[in-house]
C-alpha cells in the first residue's frame, strides 16, 4: 500500500459503524478522494479537534490501495478551521455552498491543484471583509473556467460571430448568442453589458486582482441569477445549499 501525505479540504463526511467516519476531501496532490477515519467517534475516540468539520483545511496521511477508491486516513491534522466564517451565518452558508459545488462538479481521483488553490483562496476571502456573495461569484466564474465550462462571452456560442449589445444569454448553447442564432438555440434571456464585462474581467484576472473588483448592485443581482441557472443546468441538479442561501437573503 502506498502512503501519501497532502493538504486537503473537507467537502463532507458521514458516519461509518460506531466509531468511524468516511470523509470526502479535495486534496492538493490527488484531487477528490474518499477516506475512512477510524476511531474518531465514541468514548475512546482519538482527538482530531475540528479537523473533520466541513471546509476545514488539514494535512492528511492516507494509505492508497490499488483497485479501490476508498482509502484509509491514518493522520488528520488541522491547519485552518476558518473560525471567522463559522461565526457568521451568511459566510458559513456560502462556504458550505463552495464545498458542495466542488464536490458535485468534480470526479474522484482527478488531480487539479488549481481547484484546490481556488477553494483555499476563496475560503480565505470569506474570512476577510469582502462580500460573501462577491466571493462566491468569483469562485463560480474561475471554477467554471478551470473545468472548461466557461460561458462564451466574447463571441456567439453557436456561430462564433460577433455579438452586439442586443445579444442574449442561452443556457443550452453555453453563453451569448447573436440575434441570428437566438431563435434557433432555445430559450434565452437578456444580459447587461456590465454583467458580461464583469464575467470577462474575473475570468482573465488573477485571484488577488479579481477579489478587488467591485460590482454594481444591479449587475450583482443579474450575475447571481445567470450563474445560478447556468450551473444548475450544466450540473443537472439544484444544490442543497442553494435553497438555504435563498432563505437567508
């Protein structure tokens, strides 16, 4: 059995028998993995602090078994508990959304250090004074770009022709469509120029610069609605955290 050490962020966990847990981590070096952590529940449980709480950042040691996607985690040491997120309901809800989205859109065992870094930086941004909604929009746009699912914003998603201010956003086509292609591409809806420009700026900027880009309230509302529809459509389901986010607005 190969022994591996890596940094990891907890995406979810569930109980296994009386004393153990199965946790899903997104790791820096191995992508998403499932690991069994034994002896962490019950009267004689080993002490792991908050290391297995949702979106905790840890250093883990695990045994990789060939032919199995369920590994044995022998060590789990907490690096960052993100306490300032956990003391704020809105930030806590958005952090939960980020890890659920990451879990829902990534396969097991497909390494992406970009995704790990993006999730880590986004949780760090939630700890700062930045708007939780803006942090989520930055994550969504950059996450879609890493996955190769970035909506077309420069040219028509159908014919690759130019799109003027009358262009509309089409979920099925995967972005903006011109007037000629709009009628044949299924339902579409208008999009503000400011929304288009914000998406392009965030996609092309590094994370630190993107985190400083402000957004007008009208653009922010439209951006949230469009990205929500786009992600739901391409993932194929509504995430559990989305309904809760709507309830606390």
